[in-house]
């Protein structure tokens, strides 16, 4: 297959298009059926790119990786974008006005999160009113405790931005137009790449744009990737690429079989060492037994010499009762 027909030299463009068309048709059909029975419209469905790796990442990073997209997921003209800043809040509102930035709908400082938005209901309304949250990268470590788990459950984690750059407007625009990859410690990572309201062609373009950037942030690159799937929030995943399942180069068990062989060789060497050590101990025990088996010459005890003759002894014995009687 020609390289022009592959995305990043691995994924077939044709296979990706077939998966995108099938997923879009199926999800759109379900949405139309649900719209007929429900009075209120549901949440916008996202298209996810699911990457499965062979070996897990050793650590989890709080700061996500920026993934560029041709067609953005959030339109500031129709959806709210909230910016979380350091204190004082007024200073950053004036900064946005000086740079003629009008696509930020709300600015919230850290003190406001601790005061006005401390109540659960106030935070819930803030989450509902805004489709995307940007935050000064200097306050990112404080936000998990201040915002709570609802932000992470809704997949609206604040995106870090640098508010000290000269091209502040460009920095915020790039942040809104991109998707983000949150690295975890597991073997499966999902990244938003499109909306169900996008056309299949737009989804395909976003897929071809995002995939190389995602692979560049995975340790080991394509050698560590087992499979790539595409799915919606509620559908099954459709495969667009999988690695070979053999032990050859680039396969699922590449490198792992060699490690098993090395472990087996190491265990054999350990067994041989134990056998040699046990053999030496047996030889030492045999030598000790031979030393114990040597004949020990025991000299017979010499008889004690009798005191006087036999007649003298008899006379002494016979005289003893006579002495007792006299006394």
C-alpha cells in the first residue's frame, strides 16, 4: 500500500473512512429515534479515538497534551468558554479587553471559587453554563480540590494556558481549537476528535490530523501501540488499525518473548548453581562421615592392684565384727 494511502505511515485511509461512515450513520440513526420520543434535546455526542498500548505508562500527568484539530469541538459563538485566573480577577479582565478578546464569556478568580462558587449548586450551574474551561497554568494544581470530581466526570477538565505571552489572543484561540490527551497509568487512552454534528468528511480530516500528534506523545510510538479504534460515548468501538499478533518485529509480543527466554535461561543458571552448591555440600558431608568411620583404638583399663593378700583381707573382714562387739 502506498504511503499516501496511510495515515502516519500505518493506518489505512480507506479503513478509517469505512469506520467513520459506519459509526456516523449508526449514531445518527439512534439520535433521530431518541429525538422522536424525547421532548428536550440530549447532550452533543462526541467521536472518540481510542488508543490501546502494549505497556502501561509509569506515571500520570496532570497537564494534558494539546492535539490540533482542523474542525474545533467548541464554537465560542454558541457555547460558553470560562477562564479561571489568579487573583486579582479584575486585572485579567482588563488584560482581555486590551487584547480585544471577546470570545471568553466569563472570568473567574481563585477567590471567587473559594467564596461565591463554594456551594455545590453554584459550581453545578457554572459547569452547566460553560462548554469549555481554560485556566492559568499557574493555578492548575489547585483546581482539583476547588472544583471537585464533577468536572472530571463531565470530561471538562480545565485546559492550562499561558496568560503571560505577548500573543495572548493566539494562545487562547489555539487552546479552544484543539483537543486534549490526558495521559493515565492504564493501557487505554481516549481522545475527542469530532462531534456527531460534523460531517463524515470533517471527522475523517480531524482523524488524520489528530492521530500523528497523539502517537508522538505515546512512549515508544507505533512500536508500543496495539490497536486504534473509533467510537462515540455510548457505541461500541470500531477498529481501524491493529498490530500483528505474532512475536516478529512490531508484533504484539515483540520483545516480550525474548524477555521470557532470558528469564528461563537465568532460572536454569540459578538451578545449576544450586545443584553445584548442593553437590559440594554432599562431598563435605561424605568426608566428615569418613573421618568419623576411622577406627578408634581404645586401650583397656589397667586392673587396680589388690591391697595385701587374700588371707589378710579375710582376716580384716573377720576382725571388724569383733571390734564392734567389744565397743
